[in-house]
């Protein structure tokens, strides 16, 4: 059952990811990326990371992709495909390069030892719960957590400064 | 090939393969597209492939630390997208295009 679900979700992920990079219209690209993120949420549930699955749907599919869609619609980019001219040769070279990267990655990972660790006192069903993750986040990782809030603040300020029409007037 | 087939029954190895494939699709997307938005989305795809790998290893080792790292990657990705799209809007305002080839003013 899990194997079947994994295969279905993987096919959805890979096909939607291929749609993201090969579809001409940017809107369809964004929508296929949303499909990819939903299938990733399904993978997270299969991997017993329930909270991350919810966060994936809310943050990625909800917030980040809406930002992308807003920018595409704001800039009215639906008809910019005529600008995009790559020769067939360079596309083929890119695909071959990516395929070679894939082959070397798989060849590298093929011999890896993947034995699960079982005995560390945590039952495998409750790693991904809010309780367990919150405990780890606010004890071991409390300093990176606070620093990431500073990162967010600077990102907000940077986005506002960049998005202003002209800074000279103020 | 014969030594390769038994590994396909290992569920952790399947996730390794899946994330490698998705990462390479992201790399190909960065190379072949000229639209900056699509390039951003390919970068998101690569980040998500790495997230999937981290969750896989977290599940394999029964350790929640991997999932906390996924949180931090999501935070950094969100900040990156915010600033990147703001830069993109400004580039579009100044040059009237989102083609990556218009940004070659630094070329000597």
C-alpha cells in the first residue's frame, strides 16, 4: 500500500516538475509547481512528517506560489514567450548536462549504506508531531530560530525598499 | 545492473532516487529557461528536493533534527523569494523585460 502510494506520488511529482520547466505559459508553470508541492506534502505524510506536510501546503503552496502568481499577473507576463528563443542545440546540451548530473549522482549514491537507526527511544510515529518538533526547535535550535527572525526582518525591509517607485523623493 | 535492482526495494533508496531526479529537473530548468520567474521556480524545486531528502533521512534515523533543518530551509527560501521577486519587479520596471539576457550590463 505504501509502495503504491509512493509510486503514484512520485509520478505526479516528476511529471509536474517536468511541466514546470517545459510548459510555455508561466501561469501553467506556477500551477504545476503547486501540484508538485502538494505531492511533496503527500511524501512528507508517507515519511511520518505530518507537521511538515501541513507547513508545506500552507507556506509553499499557499504563500510563496501566491507571491509568484501575483508577480506574474502584476507584470502581465503571459505573452512574453516570443522573447524566449533558445536554439534546439543549447536545449539539448542542457538536458544532456542535467542527465549526466543525474547519472553521476545516482552512481555516487548507489553504494550508500542505508540502514535505519531504530534504538534511540523515540517511536517512529511521533517524530514529526508538533510537540516533538517544537521541543527540539526551542531547545537545541533556539539561537538559529531567533537569527532567522532577523533574516526575515531584513528580507521584509529589503523587499519594501526595492519595491518602492523611487527612493530619491523621500 | 544486477547489483542495482535489489536496492530498488529499499524505501530510503527510492527517496534518494526521487530527490536526485527532481534536483536534476531543477538544474535543467535553470539552464534552459530564460524567464527569470521560471528560473526562480526551478530553484524552489531544487530546494524542495533537498528538503525531501532531509525528511527521508530524518525518518530513517528516527531523529527530528532533520525536520528542523527543513524548517530553516523553508525560512531561507521564503526570504529569498521575497527579495528575489522584489528585485525582479524592479528589473522589469527598468528594462521592460524578464528575459535573463537583458541583464548583461556587467559584461565588459
